């Protein structure tokens, strides 16, 4: 059965001391609660080893290189990420696609390297406002999924977590309605079923991301095809993140 997951994405926020303190505070605040989801925090690279060794929380990198190793100054490989104890890597976030030119072809390489190093990719897909207004949002999301992921074996695909993040909802305060999100999540699950079969599709966790917070998480997570959230702004404060986790 698929997992419920709430994953934070700190983006480029918190220095090392702030990040480690946050992780410890979050773990302490969650202790003793009967959680109905896995909790992951997506930290900058430099925090990974410290957070992974000082808490039992799931830890994700926010990126990894599309090359295994070598003369790529400033890059961090999937092997390096895995060596910190992190188990996940966020790939294909719209900020990486937009600001750093990450194409589906580049992302395909990153996914392969992540999997080869034992990491589960949290793979982000989603349409822009313009694409939704032109009514091509289903096509866009399908193409992103097919081009980066659909050459994987069923076994490898089953290690992927999908995050549907409409670009127009990220950091804007504009959340997709639960009906809009459910409609797209059901479409993504059907797209996976068409390629890999119903069992793989039913076992794939599909998270929603885009201005999700303590006020809307419960309604979003109640939808049958929404298995949790990828949370940006509301993951930066323990007091704001806990109500999202408790949306389950
Ligand atoms: C994100 O960056 O993945 C995200 C969903 O951000 P926010 O929650 O701030 O919209």
C-alpha cells in the first residue's frame, strides 16, 4: 500500500545551526504523536549529514548532479548525497527547471543516478499558469512524467514519489482547489497505470505541492489520490509545519 508522506522543502533557507536546531525541535515536537504519515525534511546539501545523524526524520536533498563524478566544480553527486544518510532527493522542482535550465533529459539522468545510489527521487511535475489557461495542463504533466521516468523498469519506478506542484501555486498563496488537485492526481495515477499497471499505480505516493499549509492540508489530504504534500513556506517553522503533518 502506498505511503502517506509530508515532505518539507526548505529551499535556500536556514544556516547549518538553524537547520540542525529546527530538525531537533521538530523531532521533539512530534515525539509521542501517533503520526499517520512519514515526515521528510528537504535540506540544503550542507545540512544533510548533520540532520541525518542527529534525528530519525527522513532527510532529502533538493537536487543532485546529472553526472556520477569528476570535474564538475560545485556539483554534488547522488553518491555523495546517499553517503550522508539521506534517503530521498527532490528532483525536477520548478525552480530548478526555470532558474537552472533543468530539462526532462537532464532530469532523466539525475533520476537514474539517484536510483543507482539507493535514493528515492521525489519527482516534481506541474504546469504553469499559462499552460493551465490554455488547457494543456494534462499534456504538460504527462510529458514531464513520460520523458523523465517512463523508461524506468517497474521495479525502479516503484521507488519514485511523485509531487504534483502547479507552478502557479508555488509560493504564491494560490493553492489549487482540492478538486483541481484531485483531478490531476487521478490523471497522473491513471497515466502510471497505463504504463506500469494498476498495482504499481496504486502503490505510488503522489504528493501535492503549492501553498499547502495547516489551513488547507486536511481537505487536500482527504482526497483519494492525494497521498501527502511537498511543503515549502509552511515547512520553515515547526509551529506551521506540525499542523500540515497533522492534516492526516
Ligand atoms: C515548493 O517549493 O515545493 C512549495 C510547494 O512551496 P510553497 O509551499 O511555499 O508553495
